[in-house]
């Protein structure tokens, strides 16, 4: 594990921790959100899942759509940064656990 700390160039204050699953090329770590959620919650207990961002598709758990509105988070880096701010402010997120092999972030609070 590496890359603990604040993110330069982002406006949010969430701590970001990257969890790297390295190994031989013929073995690849899971990319299933549920599996990665369990890993993040186990590593950083007592924090619990509050949101996710799938960097491959731009899918995420959006507080705007949950409130019946339209999502304003674009599937690019700017949208991802705006989403992290929303997670922190609206969903009480405190920690972003990033899995580079899956390009997936699990947000815990």
C-alpha cells in the first residue's frame, strides 16, 4: 500500500490511499465493487462504505440522483474531483481507498 495523503490539485480534503495488488501478469485481482468494498472496510475498520467511483465507466453513487435530481458529475477527472467534494460534504466521506488495477475508488466514512 502506498500513496497515502492529500491529493495535490484537488479541492477536496479526503485522505486518499492507494491499494496496489501486484503479482504475476496471469493473476489479476478482483475488480468487483462488492469485493473491493469488503477489502476497504476490512483494512480501515470502523469506517463504512458511503460511495464509489468507477473510473472505467464513470459510474458512481450520486447524491444528486438519489435526491431526485440530475447528476452533474462528468466521467472525466474533473467530474471525479467534483464527486469527491460531494462525497465529503453531502455523504460524510472521510477516506478514499483507490484500487489502481481496477481504476475504482471506494469512499468510506
